[in-house]
C-alpha cells in the first residue's frame, strides 16, 4: 500500500512514518526545500518536493496513493494570515488535488486538534457532535479546515482525527518543559487544578492507521485521548518526581506572558516561529480540556495502550539515555 504523509518531518508525522514502514507501507513524504529531515533521513521513504500552493506538485504527490495522511500544520505563528494560509488553504488545496487526480483514494486522514473543538465549559467531556468554539487562532484555523474537509465528504473518503495534548519524544514544548524542570523551574499556572485530556504519540499514530484502514468509516470525526483526565499539577508533579526533584516553582500568569513575548521577539529576529506565544498562554486559562473517546472506541475499536506513568517514564529515560537531560 502507498501512503503519502504531509508534516512527515514533524513530531506526529515522523512517528507515523516509522509505524507505516513497520506495517510494510510504501511511504512518500511531501517536503519543502527547507524541511529539517533529521527524523526521517535514514528511513526507507521516498521524498516528494512540493508546496500546498503549487497545484501541479500536489497533484503529482497524491496521484496513485492509497492513503493520504494530512498531518502538516502551523501550530504557532504571529499572524492569523499564516494560520489561515497553511492550515485552511493548504488543506483545501490538498483535498482538491485528491478529488481531481485520485478517484481511487482509499482514505484521506486529516489530523486536526482539540483546539478546533475548544475547551469543555464544565466537567462534562466534549463529544464530537458538540459545537466547536475555539479559543485560539490555531484552533479557529483547524475548525475552518475541518469545515472545508466536510465539504468534500461526498467526493472523498475522509476521516478527521482530533488528538488531545500529545506527549512523546520529539515534542518540542514537552522537551522544553523537561529542560526547565531539570533547572527546578516548572510553569505551573495558578494552583495547577486545571484539567486536561492527554495522549501519547504512539496511540495517536495507532488511531490514524485504524482510521485509514477501516473501510466502513468515512465522513466522521474522532477525539483521541487517554482515559484521564489529569490536572496540570499531577502531570508536572510526576515529571519532577521522575527527574528526582523535590518541588515545583510556580510561575505567575503574567510572568509566562513575558516569557512568551520574549520567545516571540527572538523568533521574529531569527526569522523563525516562536516556541510559545501569548495567545497560547491565554488559552491555558481555560479550566477543562476534556474529551469523550467512546465514539472512537466503538467505531474503530481504538483503545489507548500507553499508561500515563509508563509513557512519561519512557520519554524521560529516552532523553536521559541520549544525553539530552
């Protein structure tokens, strides 16, 4: 089977590529000239240079593919225009290419986000059928991309996957948190009682492949999460304990806003993207990012396999073993 992966050089995408190869897929990676290939350069993949705004390159990339996994996205940016251009227009252009040149496509799997749905307004976990109310520009762009994908439901076999907060090796924000924790600094907002659903990248990849290979499921949206939920205090306390640290230093909200501002300025000067933005920090004020996974359990037979404690221990051990912590 032939599978095209966008965002293959990133966190989730690179893990997906590895799993597809293990399952004997022939994997093609849509890359840009400036893509950092460190995670896939030694893998058995075929690289296809292209752009979301070059229709010819997209048509070439998707033609003859059995599966298309659209993982690529901008998560942090300075302007709404960047989010819209990449996450919305890029998705539309890829869908149009599939509809135009690949009538035999078995499945288009679109990786969205819980940010598209927004936070729960109380302690009741959100269902996929609940109205979306994104609270960030990233979430708004993913919501619009989902709406665009829905317009192709009659033309293409599409499944939308919304991972919750994803933990794993290669996740930049988590690695930054671990490095700060090593210095006895942990960004704990308030008293840490805000709750969130989480998942590990191995389970996200499992869900993506299940969604692709299930021939009966199309035109559906699914959350992916561990059973949870967890408070940020629980998550951060486990990290400090695993690192052998005795306490957590609280960082006030305003201090985090200043840190985010500095990250934005550094990114602007360097011509890159900020690790974190003030808009991201504002979204953390929401108390409950809780999501119901009964639908994906029932329709795809999905069950998360990585327990929280085991997953975090493995991540920390990997970074330590590789001299990164």
